[in-house]
């Protein structure tokens, strides 16, 4: 297990370092000290490389350095576009609504893209009072309002809400009264994003027409369309407390099932001498589906990896899961550097990374011969690997983690496989009343039963432990130690074990220094 075996990781790691450095400079405003430290470190590394006589490594160093600067500059450029110095006085704005109104406790939240010449292209959250006029708004409507736009703030949010908004391209927020806004009819030019939003709403309306409602409608909408607005706060809490909220995201499980369906519809014998055409057809349908549901992080990452595998199949070449994961991260961060600080991006990639690294090792150590025992062990290993990858991030963002996630996954994974399969099949059999009624009844019963079981698990003693990580660098130390231990197990070289212990010692010294420094 060497880093050179995965060239994509050798590029994405410097890119992440550059983005992180740029964010540190942006948040601390400590341009001169940080850049002096970076410059001194790079100069020492450059002198060491030249003096060692290993000139072939010099090109690799320069390549990594270029990706560090590329990550730093691209993130700085994106933040300069998102961050806006809003006027301190009241002003009149006009924009286009890009989503349906989201109902809050006391207001409706609208995502608006401004059309003004000065602030055109910037997105803000506009909060309107609850009334019939606000509720009737649809994507594509023009809206005119006046007020004082505020910068994103984390005050009273319980987490870094400002960074969350900026990473999602939201430049400001504004709350107006009913008298301070009015709508205009759409101008007739609907972009791809607005059409996708209308498509999802139309499909949800069809689900409701076919008989789905309540929790069943909310879960089916989430797993098939990535639309989570219908999920109640109570339902979200049950899935979160039991540690299985990830199943509500459109991810690898959903893409895998869709691939299976599509490969059945387009069997290999129809494309005997044109396998590339079969792969292109399947990937084209999947990417069209991804665009229709708004390109969430989890499905984008999965589809990039699947596309790489499809290309390798078409040209009869082998591929690596870690290389595919690295390429997916590289593409997504190149397109949107601030995605690095999006929690869904962090959880998605860290879970897959540790599943790929840890699962083969655990299955080598032990694997039962009994089919039922093999299933329980494999699900437990997958759950444990994903937990190792995601728990530090969850602790950092939410100051705690779920303790019965492995127990919940034993029945949630197979049940969710059936739910996703039925949800996808409903698009085909929904036009046949008898089959549709059977599918809707089955989905309702499965989702209600799963919700009851998860509610009981979340009610167990110590279902959630309140532990927190206050420093982000601790996450990287934990990951480094786990990865070094896995490499040590593979290669049986004491050097990697010493490196893991050195990481722990360095982290302890740094933590002690931060605790006692004035």
C-alpha cells in the first residue's frame, strides 16, 4: 500500500491542502504570517530535494506544489465571488425564485437569484411572512423586494451556519414584511435548475396521487428524488439518533440498484461488439437522472466513480476503487472548491474511503462460512468502517454520535434495498393499478415498520453519546493514525507503526501547547 499506487490521491491531497490554507487565511486574515510559514516550509523542502540529488522527485514536488496553489487560488476566487459587501441602507432588489418556498415555523424561506446589475448572479435566502401569496410562489417567478441584506451569520445557529451558507453559494439573508415585496409573472426563460425543481415536484405529486402519504411519501421522495422537505422533524430525529440518516440520501446503494435494472434492460448480448455503447447508454441515463434530482454530492461522487469503472470496462482495463474515489474528489473540488467544507461532501468521501481501506482487512481476518453469519459479519464490518470514517466529523459538527448504528444497519440495509427497488419500480408499474396498489401497500408497511424499529432503537439507553472534537486538525490526526495502522498491518513494517505513534505524540504536544498558551 503505497501512495504512488494511487496517482489521483497524490493530486487531490495537495489540492485539499491548498483549499484548507486559503480558508485559514480567509478566516484569520493572517496573510503575512501564514504565507511566511508556507514559504519557509517550501524553501526548506526545495533545498532538501536539490541537495539530496534525487532530481526525479523534484518534478513530483513541483506538481504537488502547483496543485496546492491551484486549490488556494481557486477557493479564494470562489469566495470573492460569493462574499458580498452589502449596503448598510435599505435598497430595492429584484430576482428570480429558484426553488419552491420552504415552510418554517414563522415564515417561508425562498432561494432567490438576484438580477440587479450590481449584485446579479448572487443567491440569497429571502424570508417572507406566512400567507397565501408567499405559499403560491413557484420557481421561475420574478420577485421585487426592498430591505437591508445581511451577511451570513452563525449567531444562534448552534454550528457554523455562515460557512455552510457560503459553501452553498448563499451570499446573504433578508427578512421582509408582507408590504415590502411583490411578485411578477415568469419571464418565460427557465434554466435547467428550475426545470429540475419542477420535475421533482411533479413526480412527488404523482406519488401522492398513487396513494403514498405521510412517512411513506417523505421517505420515498428522499430515496428516489433526493427531496427531503417532506421529512418531519420527528422522522429526521429518529433516523439521526439511530445513526442511519445516510440511507435517506441518494447514494451508492441507489445508483447500484439503478445500474442493475439498466443492465437487465440492456443485456450484454445486444452489444456484443460495442460494449462501449452499452456503458455510454447506461451512464447517460444515470447522469440524466442525477441532473433531474439536482446533482447531490453523494450521487455525483458515486456516478463519477461508476463512470470511471464503465470506461475501464469498455476498454477492458482494470481500475482501483481508491483511484476512482480520488478522481471523483478531484473533479468535484476543481468545480467547487468550497465543497470541501460541506458536511455531506466530508461524510460521503470519508465513509467510502475507510470502507475501501478497512473492509478488505477485516474480511481477511475473519469471515464466517454460514451464510447468515457471513451477512451479519459483512454488514457489521461495512458499518464499522463507515463509522470510523464519519464519527470524527460527526463529533466535530454535532458533539456526539450514535452507539447502536451497527445494530440498526443489520435490518435497515436489506429493508432499504427493497424500498429503493420498489421506489424505482414504481416509475414503471405505477401505470398499472393492481401492481401499483401492491407496491404502494408494501412500501407503506415497510417504511412504517422500519420507523417503529428505529424509534425503539433510538429510545434505548445511551443511544447517543455526547462527545465533541473542538479542533478540526484532530480529525486529520485520527485519520492518519488509522490509515498508518492499516498500512502497517498490510506491509508488516515497524516504520509505519512508529509513524502512527509519532502522530499521536505530536498531536498530544500540540494540544497541550494550545491548552496552556495564553
